[in-house]
C-alpha cells in the first residue's frame, strides 16, 4: 500500500501509529482494534489500505480461525476491527500470554502503510 502526499508528490511508508491512534479491548474469545485517524484527511487512504484481509494477514500469528470484521466510522475518521477467535478461548481458559490483547495492539502500531 502506498500513501501519496500532494505536497511532495512522492510516496512514503509510515508506521500506522504515525497516522492513527490505536486502542484495543477484549471480550471472551474476541478482541477489537480501534484505529482513529490523527487527521481526518487520512481517512480515505487508510480505508483503502486497512482492509479486513490486510489486518487478518498481519495478525496471522493469532491462528487460522481468526475472523476479522471491519466497521467504518467515517464521521469520526475511525475504524473498528472485530477479531473473533483471537484469544485462544479468552480469559482464564487461554494459553495465550496476552489474552487481553494489550501487547498485540502495540504490535499493530508497526503495521506499515506505504
């Protein structure tokens, strides 16, 4: 994915955290990842690049049963990704160290937007 900037006319790569704020949460065996554009002018570019398929591919370490559903929130320049089957059963039954998805949200800041 490539983000073109009109001011320079060039293409650049960015870490997602440079373009957006991220938050995460969990409930049972599901997690969610909220992404809020730092500037609403980035919304369309991020919308095109942050697809359910791209996020699922980036999070392959969560397993093949992962189901990613994207919800667009254009009024606030944000996206919410629901991640079903992301937490190894969730809570006390999970063998996943970070069953509450806190560190995984941090990993998503490294998602590269080109």
